[in-house]
C-alpha cells in the first residue's frame, strides 16, 4: 500500500491541506512533499507515567520529533482512562495511548476503531497485600474482604475475576470498590481499609519499605499476555494518505523506544529521569531501578521489538475472561479491530 503511494498523490495531499511546499522528505522508502512546519500529532495519553509507560512517553516526546516531517507529539494527559478512547472517537485527538478494556468495549458497541500498536505488551501492575494480615485470595473471599480497583470493568478488575475463577473462588464473595488514584489505593492498604490493591511493580517495591507488603498476583504468570494499553485511532482517520504516513512514523518512534529500552539500561534510566511522573522514581538509583528494568524487559517482556504479541489470536485469548466478567459480550471482531498494516511498514523501514 505504502509503496504504491505516488509522489503526485502525496504532493496533492499536502497541497490540499494548505501546506506550503518546503522540499522533499524521505520516510524510509516513501518520499513526499513537506510543509515548512513539521506535523504535530495530537495524542491522548495517561496523566501519570509509571516505569512501564516511560518508553511510550519517550517516543511521543522525543523520538517522533527525530523523524523528518514530524515534530514531537502534542501529548494530551488525561486523568480518566476511558476518556482517552472517547476523545479519539470524537475526533479531538489523532491517536490514543488508550486502555484495552475501553477500546474493546467501544469497538464492540460499534465504534469505528483500529488498534495499530501497543503502548507496551503485558501489564506491569500486580496485586499487593499486607502479608501480615492477608495470605491469599481465598482468605479475602472467605472473610468477605475488599479489593480496591481503578474502576469496575477495567482490565485489572477483569484480570482478577479471571484469577478468582481459575482458583474456583466465587468473585461475588469479594467486595470490589472503585478508587481511581493509585496513591489513594496505596494509602487505603496502608491504613488497613482494604485487603488488596493493584499497583505497578515499582510502587510495590517502594511499599515494601513500609512493612510486610507482598505481591499476591502477577498477571504475566496467570495469562500468556495480559494486554493493558494500546495505540488506537479511528478507521476514518486512517483513510487519509498523510495519516497513514503519520501512523507509520509514530510506530517507528515507539519501536525505537522499545528496542532501546530492551538493549540499554542506561538509556532507559535517562528516560525515566525525564518522563516518569513519580519524583522518587525519577531520582531512583541503580539498586532500585535496575531490578525494575530487568523485570519489565525479561519477566514481563513489556517491550517486544516487533510488537509480536499484537495479533487477533493473542488478543482472542483474553476475550473469554472479559466475557465471564461481564465486561464484554464477546462479539468484537478482532480481525477488523487489529490492523498491523502500519506496524509492518514501520518494521520494514527500521530494518
């Protein structure tokens, strides 16, 4: 598709957008006329950046601007996770760094969406308990205990429902409450108001310094891949030739960040210092951060160099869990939703 885009077609696209001709740029094998000002993509993303989010943030804020014809993205932080997909659907953003649960639900409801990449593969969130009080999920259920999640129906809630069912524990015996802030959830666990909470691995490591707080559930040990965040947009947006090229450029930036993270701890550490939300994480020394990096890259395998896990077959493996949790009806057509066209072109151009 991309090889068949002629110079004339691309020139006409640029002129129709009102761009002033500034010369010829080369994006891998594709040449096009470019405007004097590089293009700025509007990308909705989470307001906070944990350790697992840093490569994506580096791609948006630094790597994309290195590609000829593009500036760094206009990153639009969003506090409420489902709002990311909603704003992309409404057309107020070009691309979303969105949660998989909202994206799947919107697509099943008929929204014109395409998943074109991964923000990372496999979640880094874990379920943490005070091990002095809680030893197992069975114990929580038996005692009618409480688990705080970001929102009922989100990917961590669904993950837990699946784990409970695998252990033959009735999810109805567990009280799930919504608590949107990870900080609020941690404080609730510290105060003993809840029995378990999801948090990122680096937050769990920090909490261990406050007492006998232990990881009870690691999603990457429960599922082949527990998808969390995806790069998504609308099918209508992708119809324009300049947007096809923009999708490829963005994915090249993300893949470059993934590969740099996997290969170079020093590079990753520098990006954490720039883009992580937590002041403690930004300032973390090697004794704390390097084990986090190893867990992300070796155990969780969060940054696959070709986003190999993004396939309809791989995503299909988690759909029954969403269906059992009542988060989906199971009717979403993954072959239409997941489109690797732009990802494959990005891989080709980076080769």
